[in-house]
């Protein structure tokens, strides 16, 4: 029996009480109630605070309402006991058969277990990383590569139609600086003022020459334009390949330059004028964002006629909305705190409710330590630590998991030795090892000729206290996924996996829960029931790791 099933049962009891006139709820019966694992042993299998939540609306005290609900629950199938505790908590105990049936349900659901319809029907755009195509992706991008991708995965698991989008900052003077840097490297000249340095520029110069051997012999402006395009294509392809190797997939790579070439920016300015939210002052064109809570109005066109980044940002937001996205999520770096207010005001200026259409998540900085010293320099980029170097040194799984297990808004320091150590103190190793252990147990069972019992599975045989603890942990998984999606907090998945791995290891160490028969004993129904439980545990851990973009190894 899962929390969702118990929630439905509680709602049914409340509905019956209202229909009978025993309870009055002016706002109606809630469609769902919170059901959680108790924080202490001896308080049943599940607990709900529904009586505390509804007592005031019902015009009674929580314990009195709790007693009415408890009486209705005691007659429900699969429930063996209900206790009203403290001020009105309901502690619910279910029978082993109802609880154990979950194991077979998890195995049957497979990779879809944990998926819900919580966000079904929502079209969501998740924009993250959004780097210049002028150099390698670096440490700052690495955190967003993990969190943005994981947020996309949990949103999809919660039923949303998700598009993961990379906004390519390919318009602006930096693109000319990029081209000039490649040309200087190819001709053996010093890096130009404002240009880019590092071994990667030398590599690009060589690669550009291989693509077009005569390109550096072209006249000045023609050469710059050609080198800029070839260098851009090469650098962007490298970023795409690096992210794919890092298990970060994008559905759309959107060019900022395309907004201007398509006429979207002038169209956006015209729309803002029609809505009355722009004005001219000092020869510049301004958006009146202070009308919607921004700390100051924002320039769209400078007095010299140059468009600002904010003009592009506004056109890009409208482009997303016109493509049918009901909700736009932005993942921005620690230096973008000021963007929250201006983006919300911008959405309001174009006629949207930012509470309904916009989420802006601000991430904090990450430090990587090796031998107690912060990694700052790159072998190829000169001044930054690149994503590729980090993945090579730390490993994709260790790096992704370590970045995913913390909230985005928390500053983070990771020690290379700690997150690569093969030890139970290392969370990624601990969780992956738990998965590998389930695989080894399944292989050992297969060697003894044990197979999943199918219709002969007797869930009531999963009756040990440790069986129940593990089953309840597995039952929590869909709720954790839904919560991670709703709150945009994939670290909840990582922490859940660590807790579940701990529960599994305690179960594994309990001799009364032995899955394999002892000695020459044949495998009995209880052994086979626990084989189902092992398969269910393996599936949940694999599913959770998959939402973080981390592999689930069968051997370690």
C-alpha cells in the first residue's frame, strides 16, 4: 500500500463522513492528503496530519475529527490499526500483504515506477548554461549542466512536456574578439586587446586552417567573417559533444543572432510600444519595468542606437511563449541576482503573470579542491577549469551526483579525493554500491535457479519489520519525484536514494530477511518473495540515479 493509495482511502472516508452529515467542510473535501512515514518507530507504518489541517474548517478540535476519520479507516481493506496520537495525528498500520504487494507493482512498472501525472498537460521550457560559443565550458557551467538536466528529467517524470534549451550568445562584439584571437594565433601574433587566450585558441586556429586552408589569406573583413563562422561552428560542436559525454542533452540550441535576423526584436519593441510600457529619454528607449516591481527602468536601445541584451532577453522570452511554452524556467549564475526582478517585470510588461509563467533559479559558486588547494587554472583554457577536465579527473558519475545532491542556492566546495573515494562515506559510491549489491544478489539467485515467482508471489511473507521499512521507503519514491519536480529541487532525489540505500543495507544485514536459502535448502516462498523485494529495490535505485543522469552499475 502506497502513500497515494492511503491518501485516496482517507479522502474516501472524509467524503463519506461529509455525506453522512458527521463532518461539515465548507470548502469541500480535499482531493488528496499528506501521508508520510512516521519519524519514530512504534507510531505505525504511515502517518497523516489531516485532522490537524481540517479541524478548524470543520468547526471541531483535531482529536475529535481524528477519531471520526480513524473509525472510518479501521474498516478499510489492508488497514489493521489506526491510532489517534498527540493533538490529532493519525498513525496507520497496514497488513503485510497490502504493504508487500508494492514490491511486485514496482517490478511490473519497471522504469516507469515513480513517474506521475502531477504536471501532465504543462509545456515547460528549461533554459540553462547559455554560454558564449567562444571557449570551453567551465566549472560554473558544470553545475548548471547537472542541475538543469536533472530538473528537466524530474519534470518529465512528473508528466510535464519539457524542452531543454541552450541559448547561444552568438551576437555581440565578443564574436569579433573571438575571430581576431584565432587569426592572431594562426599568424603567430600576440592576443589582441579584449581577445581570448589559451591552448584551445591555438587548437582552433589549427582546426580552422584544416577546414579552410586559404582562409587566413583572405582580406581583413572577409577573413574575420569567415574565421568567425568556422571557429563558431567548431567551438559550438565541441560544447555539444562535451555535454553529450557529460550526459546532458538539449532539445534546442537557440541562437541569439537568429532573433535579430528574424525580426523578432523589432516586433517585440513594437508590441511593447502598443502596450504602453516603453518611453524615450536621453535619446534612448526604455522599458518601464518599475511599474512591475523592478528597482529601475531598463534600457532597450541605447542613445547610440545599439540594442541592449535586455532587448534580446525580452524578445527571447516572447519567442518561447509564442512557441507554446506555458512556463519558462531560467537557471542563472550567482552574478545574476539582479535579473530576477527585471525578468519578472519584463514578463509583466508583455502582459503575462510572472508567478504563472516564470521561474528564475539562481545558483551559487562551486569550488573544487585537490590536496587542499582550489583548482583554478586549466591546461587548455589558461584561466578557467573546464567541464571536460573536471569530468576526466573526477568521473562523470561522481561529478554529476556530487553537484546534484545540494540545493542550487547553496555555495559548494567539493574535494576531489572525497568524491572519488571508494568508501561508504562517499554518497555516490554508497548509492551505486547498493545497486550493485542488488544485482549481485539477483545473479546469485539465478545461479541457484531462483526466478521471480509471478502470480505465486505471496506479499504477506514480507512480514519482518525490516521488510516493512524497506517497502515503505520504496513506496515514498513517487512522492519524492513529484516534490522534486514541483519545487525544482533534484537534490531531493539524491538524499532519498541515500536514505533508501541505508534502509536496504540494514535489511541486507538482517539474517531473518535472508533472500538466499541456507545450505542445501530449496528456495521457499519467503525466499522468492524477498527476491521480488530485491528486484524492486534495484529498480527504484536505478530509476532515481537515472533522474540524476548517473549510471547504475551492476558491478563495483
